[in-house]
C-alpha cells in the first residue's frame, strides 16, 4: 500500500512517486500532468514500480544499480529514508550538470536495508520546458569498501508496452540515422563501449505511444550529459511493463568505493510531450540553450567561418592560407580556421600529435605573425587541435610512453597512427591544460576546433591500482571534463567547437563546454539533410556545425548546386570548407549574396524555433521552417532528395504562425491561417537535389 505520494510537476508533465507502508520508494506515474488532486482510490490502482531496483530480492529485470557489498553479496533492497526540496541544484562532482532554477530540486534519500550504503536521488523539474533531470549519488557509510558494478542515472517505468522506439544510429560519415522500431519483449536500445559516445549511436532515445497515435501523439525522450561509454536502453518484461534506463555502460566499468566516499552518476535528462516529436524537440532545444550550453555563447550568434581542411588537407603554405583568408574576407566570411597540419612535423596523419609547437617553416613565420596578417584583412582566426592524442612518431611519446592508455605487456592498437593519452592521470590533464593555455594566451585565437579521432582500446592505466583498472573509461571522461572546465573558465571568450572524426562525440557532455559540434565529416548536402534533421530531434540547430563544401563532394562524389549546398548548410551554424580561390567570378557573386542573406537573418537561422515540415521518412523532400523568437521572420527551406515527375505538391503547410497576421514573401502576401491550412506556394521543386528557400516577414498592422 502507498502511504505517501510525492508529485513533481512541470507545466504539462508530471513524475509521481509513492512511498509504501513497507518503506519502498516507487514510481507511480511519468507522463501527462494529472492536474487534479489524486484520491486514495486512484493512488491504489496505480502500479508502484520500485524506483531504483537492485537484483536479488525478486527483481529479475536489469537492475538500476549493482553493488558488491563487503560480505561478497550483491543482494540489495533500498528503502526510503527522507526527502526534501533543496534550495540550489547541487553541482555534480567532476561532471557537467544543467544549471538549475531555485527550489526545483528534490533530494530523496534511500538506504540499503542491512548495509550502510545510501542512495541520494536528485530530481529537478524545469517547469516551463517540461524537462526533468536526475542524478544519483551512492554513499558508502560502511567500514569497508564496496564495488559498484552498475550505477545508472535513470530507471523509469511505464505500465504498458505499446511504444515505438526511436534510436539515432549510424557510422562514420552517416551518423544519427533515425530508426523507429516497435518495442518487443526483452532488452533493446543503444550503447557505446568505445570510450566515447561514438558514431554508431547517440545517447538520445525516444518512445512514441503507438496504439493511440491517431488521436494523441504522446512521446517520451531521454538523454544523458555524458561523453563516454553509455547505455540508453528499454526492457519489456513478461508482464508488458516497460523500463527505460540511461547511464554509464557497465561493460568495462566497476568502481571501488572506499568508506565515506561518494560516487556520482552523470545527469540524465528526460521529457514528455503530448503533442508529438516536434514539441518534444522544442522542449529539449529550449532547455539545452538555456541550461546546458556555456552561458557566454548560448545566445550569441556564431561567426561564419572558412575551414581549410577540405580546401588543402595537410598540404598548405602560408601563401595559400593567406589567399584563402583574402578571398574569404571579400566574400563576407568572418573567420579563417586553420585545421590539421600546423604543428610539429605533421605532413600527414602519421606523426606529431602531442608536439603542439607551430611549424614555423611551414607557416612561413610565427603563428602569431600569420594570425596578425589574417586579422589585418578584417577577419578572425581559429585553430584546430587534437590534444587528447599522441602519435607514436612524436617527441611527446618518446618522453612519456607511460602517458598512453596501454598495457605495458602488450603492443597497443594504433588507430589513425595514434594513441589516446591517459586523461585519468592528473599530470596528463595538467600537461594538456598548460599546453592549450600557452597557445591561447600567446596567440589571438578566437575559436578552437577540438578534434578527437579514435576510440579507446587497451584499457590499462599506469596511474591506477590493480583494483581500479575498470574505472579507467569513466576516469578518462572525468579528466577530460576537468581539462574542458579549466580552459573554458580561463578563456571564456574563446568559441570551442567539438569534433570527433565528424560527429563521433555529439552529446550533452561536450555541449556543456562547447556550444557547437561538427556534425559529420560527410559534407554532402543530400546526406546532410538526414544527419542534420535527426540531430535537431535532440539538439538545437545552433549546436550543429554545417559547411558548404566543393563539388564533386569529397565523400560521396555528388554534384549539387551552390544553392542547395548553402540552403542545407544554413540549417545551423554556417561555415565554408572549400578552396574559395577556385570559385568563378559568378560563383563568388552568388556566395557573397548567400552570406549577406545568412548574416541578415543569422539569429533566426541559428536560434529560431526549428520545425521539420515533412515526415522524417519522406523519401522525396525535406522541408524545414525557422521561426524567429519574436515571430516576425519565417525562413522556409525545401530540398529534394530525388526529384519526382508530375509531383503536384506545390503548397507546403507551415506551422505555429499567427493565423490573423499577414506575411510578405517576395511581392506576395498571405495570411498566417492560409499558410498553415493550405500552405506556402513553393512551385515545383522537381529536379534531383534541387533546393529553394523563402524568407517571410510578418507585415505590421
Ligand atoms: C577529423 C575531422 O572530423 C576533420 O574535420 C578534420 O579536422 C580532420 N580530423 C583533421 O585531421
């Protein structure tokens, strides 16, 4: 029997807990807000699900936590001790956390029935955004150590199983491909055991209520503020219950917790919408912009940059970079980014990671002299770095082979001719902080592309004891966050862009320090339609870095028009990545105009409310709408995958406009209600890969 209930509401959603008369802490509801008071009769017909179960006492599903106690047993039964509202949302030790409003966090304390081990659950409700966050602390108050084998951030239950599960999976160059699958009995979902979130799977998952989709589109979304091994999974049990779990992946993990020590899990973020995926995405977008992105940049428009990678790869000279900068400045581009190859002896990917001294012979002088020359053209300078790595062929590796993640008894696996530095060691973290601080303090660098190009193998750290070796993956991420935190605090005005061979680490952990991330090494506009649309299910467009590149495209060999390329790249934070000196005069004029248009509406492109106007599975066309925060500007982009003969689809329905208002597009005017009920005339965009874009302005009464 439930003797007490705890309700945690947001504007439209609600999480309800129940404490049973045996002291079990249970979840009674997660979903639409039950506005009214709940009676005893109603409480009694809600199934109470143990909120944070262990195994060994009748829970035969995946546990939320698995601890080996000093007696060797891992039978666990956590019981309610207390709960209270805490004034300030606590920081999580060593891990990024979303900023909190006052008095919105509830701290629930549970204790294992016979062992002095406590769970502290922190749940925060973000009322306006309909978002909840949760992190857990495990506190060892015993006289001996315990070993944590599994510690998830979230274990939520739904009483039924009629759901479709959305996952965003893929590979290098085709990240975040959307897949919907009907839930089946057993365990399903995504995870990473690569030491990074990885290209193969994004931690975000969603569940859509399947059986009543025709009248009500209920959707639940889950994400994690973390950048390493994770799992986001769903289990359907024999009684048709659904359990959602997100958190650290236990595959390579265990944690030795000494007496009086505390272990904190990453923070899980979850949300509910009764109005479909579109609204769920808006809720995540608003929340991430307001509470996760670094405050200096969360609302600040980002520069249009030219990155030299696809223009030159490693093969550049000072003259070439200055030529690129000169043409960029003429085109209206605001920053030149020098990518890989500026340091040590790096002429290809076989050497020099770790030796971060500018190669003055290749740069034709000091790095600062190059920067000054670029700045004199009226544009800023940005630099690429891959600090977490070391090449076997480097001075740093010769000096500190013990800084590499590798067992001294095996030859470590090389990927892209490089090893991962062991960021679990404080001295390695200090070295990285010092290296980058010197670079940033001594050069006028306004932006930094933080790359990372391999997964973790050979998990062994020379800095950890025998008992702690399985802590390495998590300690690496903690070390990385310390480096990020120190450098972003010391250089708050430098814009950092995350990158991991494209989108191999697109997650909320990175976004807590770096407000934008390179979405994919695949710059082909047609492939980017799906990658960018899908990223925006979970992440705001301002965080998605998109570039216009050359044709034929370097990854797919496809030809697309400049129009198509810029329309697609204007989806989020726009950049260019091609040899602009090779553009014809006509192309330069076109690019200049495109840049002017993007600059004029930068705020809307980057921070406007984003809507996907066609179903995600539409094979023919992708259509996006951006609506400025003040509702006065609407940007609509429609792009063909393949053209379709005799397509009669000439009106595109828009959303969320003011029905009474008049909108001007070119020399025509339409009412908001016409645009939403009938649609915007888009002509016939029938050719393969064709794209069109429309800017609508609300006419003042
Ligand atoms: C991988 C990144 O995704 C690319 O954009 C580029 O920076 C290369 N690394 C450089 O090595």
